[in-house]
C-alpha cells in the first residue's frame, strides 16, 4: 500500500510524464500553463487511494487520474472567467493573462482533453466509468448555475446552499473515488459507500473553506480573510446567521451585504461581530464534525483491512484539518 | 432503405421525442432554445445515411445522432459568443438573449450533454466511436483557434486556409459518417473511405459557402451577400485573389480589407470587381467540382449496392447545389 505522500508523488510523476503541448500554440499554451502549475491534485490522489484500497493496480487508473484533474482545471478556468477572478494559485488567470476568447476556447479544449485521458485505458468497466464522469460533469454545471443564481437572490435557504455545494464541489470528490474504486475490485455496495464518503468529505471541505475565509490565518490559508464578506458572498456562515438572528440583525446583515465600501474593514468587523454574537463559528464547526462523522461511518461500512484505508483517512484529515 | 427526406423526418422525430429540460432552468432553457429551433440537422442525417448504407439499423445510431447535433450546436453557441454574433438562424444568439456567462455555462453543459447521448447506447464499438468523437472535438477547437489567429495575420496561405476549414468544418461531417458506418457493418477500409468522403464534401461545402457569400442570391441563401467582404474575412476567394493579383492589386486588396466603412457598398463592389477581373468565381467553382469529384471517388471505392448509397448521394448534392 502506498502512503498518502507516495500517492501525491505518483500523481506528480504522472503529470510530469505528460506533455500538454500542441498546435496551434495559442490553443495549447493556456492548457499547459494551467495543468503544469501544480495545485493540490486532491482529486487524482483520492482516485488512486480508492483504487489501491480495493486492491486494484493504481497504474490502471493513471489516465483517469490525469483526466479528472484536467477536467477540474477546466472548470476552474471557465469559473474564473465567469467570476472575473484575476488570480488563481497566485498566478494570473487565463482570461487575464490572455483574453476572454482564449479562456473560452482553451477551456473547451481542456474539457475534451479530459475525455481523451479517460478514453486511454479501455477497461471493461469503461462505460460505467464514463457515465459516472458524464453525470458528474453535468451536476457541476448545475452547481455553478445555482451559485450564480444565488448571487441575485435574497431568500436562499441552508438546504439550497448545501445542495449547491454538493453539486459544485462534493460530487467531483465522490466521482474521483467511485472511478478509483471501479478500477479496483469494489462491490456495488462498496462503490456506493466510497461515493458517499466523498460527498460528505466534500461538503465538510466546503464548509471549512467558508469558515477559513472568515477566521483563517492569512499565512496558513494563503488568501486574505474576510473576502467572502467583502464580496457579499452568501456563505453557510451568512445563511446560518440570517436563520439565527433576531429581527433587527436579520435586517442589518442583508443591508451590509448590499454594500461594497472601498475600505471594507469596518464592514468585515461588523459582520464578524454579528457572527460572534450568534455563535456561528461553533455551529459551523459542529456541522463539519457531523459530516466528518458520517464520512467515517461510510468508511466503516467498507469491510477492508484498515491498512487499505490508511491513505484515504490521511487525505481526509489533511483536507479537513487545515488551520483556522 | 430510407430516402433522404425520410431520414430528415427520422431525425426530426428523434429530436421531438427528447426533452432538453431540467433544473436549474437558467442552465437548461438556453439548451432547449438552441436544440429545438431546427437548423438543417445535416450531421445526424449523414450519420443515419451511413448506418443504413452499411446495412445497420439506424435506430442503433439514434442517440449518437442526437449527440453529434448537440455537440455541433454547442460549438455554434460558443463560436457566436467569441465572434459576438447577434443572430443565428434568424433568432438572437444565446449570449445576446441571455448574457455571456449563460452562454459559457450552458455551452459547457451542452458539450457534456453530447457525451451523455453518445454514452446511451452501449455498443461493442463504443470505445472506437467515442475516440472518434473525442479526436474530432479537439480538431474543431484547433480549427476555431486557427480561424481566430487568421484574423490577425496578413500572410495566410491557401494551404493553411484549407487546413483550417478541414478542422473547423469538414472533420465533423467525416466524424458523423464514420460513426454512422461503425453502427453499421462497415469494414475498416469502408470506414476510411466514408470518412474521406465527408472531408471532401465538407471542404467543398465551405468553399461553396465562401462563394455564396459573394455571389449568392439573398432570397435563396437567406443572408446578406458581401458580409465576408464587409467584415474583412479572409475567405478562399480573398486568398486566391491575393495569389493571382498583380502587384498593385495585391496591395489594394489588403488595404480594402483594413477598412470598415459605415456604408460598405462601394467597398464590396470594388472587391467584387477585382474578383471578376481575376476570374475568381470560375476558379472556386473548379475547386469545388474537384472536391466533389474526389468525394465521388471515395464513394465509388465502397462496393455496396447503389441503392444503399442513394440517400447519401442526394444529401451531398443538396449540400453542394445550393443556388448561387
């Protein structure tokens, strides 16, 4: 069994063995730029961890692992364009470094490239693997659309928010694990459990992200705290605060989230004060712990030796224990 | 054997049996808008014609036929956004009717939907069918990129132009026919010939399109003539004229293609006069006839009863004999 660190190294090696070049250069340069700059490669590592957990040969999942990371990066590329985000992983986004049309077209090509990699290994389970990937792709589009819709709505419920982050973030983790399991020798029930594990970890991961934005340590988290508040993003924290607030606060919060002051520090502080008064941090931590517990149950349902699960357990801990 | 008209009716029926609805509506409405408004459905009709030509059951190709038309419409949707085209088939384009982000995301979803349809029929040749589709998708991205590159170049050769239209237009016709043949019982050699037939027809189709833009009858062609000249598009006609021109005309033409007068009629007339002096129309007609001849040879290489080929021959004639 490979350790978590060894799996990361495997994925790093897979990527450095690939060449994302081609002609015309105007199409392939942005793809190369996007795919060779690292990132955490969480999804391919999850996939390989699932393959080995079910006694498969991780090299069988090699191209699917590259495929899922390629797909993930395509979604980031188009999302950055839609959100007009100038930076990704500390570097200019494709639409900023080149232009909008380059971002649209090289993103489309990267989407196709993901399929190219998935098709490289003609496994007997290929149709099921591809259907899982296709279904997930569509769900991610739906999640992104819900996310955009929520920007213009003032009545988003917590249930709707959880469904949005399930589609936008969690299903791709579930998909990576499920496909990894299919490259192994998992039973149908095991596949279902590993998928649910991915969903629960994914939801917890996103809630943690919401929490870190408000309370994270800038040095560890790597981005400025309070940006969600500054950008009026209706995160889990905001929606929970609305739900728990008394009448006057329930009026005040949306008012604050309707402003974009040049210096946002007073606004951020007022919102954080409201969150503190309503004990939001504790509630979100409880919700994360609950999801983590469910994920653990999913894993417990899978009767494989603990050694097989070790890498996956480590990844989950790594994902969920990023410093506040 | 179904006639050309019956195949069109089949495709029409396939599409009216599908429902392109879903939630969130903001994602699916533009897909439904794009896929239910008709168009000529050339690619699915070609696919079915190839399936029956090789004694296959056209219903086996049903979902692939929907898939290829869905993919084609996705490329139009993103192309219209990149070109900032306000109209398509007489209706506002998605980016105009909604907005740019809607066009990006619903296009991405339509691309995924194409794969969804291709995956619906688990034929034993599915991996080969999907690889053909994936390769073609990538080539179309490359073709679109070359097309965008050419806008900023003054030294495009005719060979480069032919390669661009091969990638941007012809390969999808070849792909439709090849996949249709794979759903039939074609040999490898037959598959190669039907693919080449599609390429040659596709190239001829695009040259015909260039010609029609300059010389087409507005009523029959359905769009204004001279728009390529007005928009400074370096078509086959322009590139051929540059190649054949004397020194002074070789200077004058690019000058004209560097202007965008509010009333373009004088500019269009001057360019058409140059084309007339250089006998461009005749040369393009010869090039089209040559491609048509090659396509006929491809078809002759396939030793199947003439009755099997009838529908395909009719479609090719229909495509290439649109009135000037």
